[in-house]
């Protein structure tokens, strides 16, 4: 398992560092991020094996939009690929990131963020192994918590934690 930890000045700087880490661990940069600290809006995409994922940060960079896909077409806008799946968001990312942790194995990449005020956010992706009659496949997740919420309700569109099940 590969591991990296550090700090980032912004969501753009974090994504630059994530893409360097991913490339060093066998990922292809299908649409590289431009610069070491790009200001939103920006788009970027990477892949490894059957996992294709694109990212967008818009406006103030408060939310990272992740687009799982079945492939990558050069010149196509991230999120508009015909193969794109459900949009996944990770919220409350404005400002400096006091620490990040990247974890990468043969079949996953997980990101844990500690924001400057102590809030944590998580996002990542991977591939699950076949078990029994199930063929396996890719997974993607993000962490959403709307800052105007005073609690973490179990069933809410305002809060979604990694791997949370919903009725």
C-alpha cells in the first residue's frame, strides 16, 4: 500500500498533489490538472484499469464534483462523457486543508482530509473483488455535510457519509 500525507493550500493544490500521487502509483492522467494550485473552475480526469474518474471544481471551490465513468474521450468535457455515471460530491472544501492522507492499493485510492477548522472529509474509489455469483465492480464515494445542519441525521439529503446506506 502506498501512502502520502501533507498539507494543501486549496482544493486546486490538493488535486494537483493527488494527481502526482496517483500517477506515481500507476494511474493514467487522462486530463491532467494544469498548474500546482489552479483556481476553480477546473476539470481533470484519471484512470487505472477499469476505473475512470473525472473531477470538477466550480466557482469558489467549495465542492468537489466526482464523475465515475466507463471510459474517457479526449476533448470531451468532464461529466459530459456518454459513459459517465452518477455525480458524487464532497462538500465543505473551501480554504486551506491542514492535512491530507492518500491511501492507494492495487484496487483502491482513498482520500482523508482535515480542514483547517478540524472538519474531516473523505472521498475515493476502487474495485471490489468478485464473490460468489457477483461479478464485482467499481465503487466511488464522497462525503457531504451541509454546514447549516446542526446534527447528522441518519436519513438526510443534507448529509451523506461514505458507504452510508439509504432506505
